[in-house]
């Protein structure tokens, strides 16, 4: 997959995406990540990319000329998505949609935003990572890239992780998990996880995922059409473990 990112701080994106699973995916050739700085396309000696808004107002806006020139010079994969608060809310379903493509691109705003002609005539849509205002789109771009990249074949060490994890194919939050030691300060790992009975362990895990989701995100249960009889039986078979 190829992902192009347009940013006034390309080193911020490139640095984050050179570490951990994303960095390994890039080294292995599974992810072709390219960053582009619109400043390189600015026409004046100071490489100016911002200016005051017409009509007055606080802050500065990214100018359209460097933005358009950067995109046209790169010929990036489409869709090209502007990261901003007014866009479609990014979620796991959106990550899966992007992961099914051969590539896509992200445009990071800065200052008070971008000239509206960028929205109208350059990008294909807008993507929001939540109801929060950031100084720029770089952090949001890294979030999107990581969420998508880990869904690509061969990026995760265990492909089952994307099925059982929160917001995965089951549509539930992930169950509580434990590792060694079995007894830490008197807090014990549930006996079922040390029983060796893999069928019972899987039923327990499903039950705990249901318990957690019912308490923390009941909307996810509603989106699945509620509980079936087998799931209700699991909830009765296995009581919930404490969860903050």
C-alpha cells in the first residue's frame, strides 16, 4: 500500500512512522509511505505558505498555491483526505475501508486551517479523528496510518489480533488479559485461564468481552442487533471480572 502525506512538518510523520510495526512494514516493503512538504513548492524566497484571511479574523490560513502545487507534483494515490474537525469521524470501520485500497493520501492542515478552495477543488473528502482541536493534522495522520497499516496482511505478528481486539470482527471491546506472574501482590489470574481447557477459555473470553461491552459501550451491542441466546448463556456461565 502507498500512503502519501502532505505536511509542513513531514519529519514528525516520518519519525513516528519509522518505529515499531509501521517501521517494520516500511522496511519489508508492505507500506510505501511518502511525505511531502508544501513549503518546497512555495514561490517566494521565504517559502511562505500562509496568509491572513480575507475579511479579517484570528490567525492565518494555509495558502492554496503551495498546497495545489505539492499535490500536483507528487501525483498521490486517491482519495486525498483533509484531516479536520468537520469530516467523517474516523473509526475502525473506516480504517478497514482504507486498508482495502491500494493507497490513499492525507493532507495536514496548520494554523487556523486551509483556504476553502483546497476543500472544494483539491481534496476528495475530510476526515476527523474526534471532537478535539489540534495545532495541525500530523498527529491525526499518524493515528490514521497506524490504524490502517496494522490491518494490512503480514503487518501484525498474529493476524487473529484484528479479529478479537476491540472494534474487530466481533464488534465487541476486548476482554481483560493477563500475563505472568499468576499471583501479583495477591491479585490472581482467573483460574480458567490456567486450566488448559481451551474451549472453556474461549467461552470465558467471549463472555468477558460481552460483559465489558455491555457496561462501557452498550451501543456496540445494539449495533450487533443485541445478544443471542448463546451469548446470554455465556453471561450466566461466567460472571464479570472487576473492570474500572
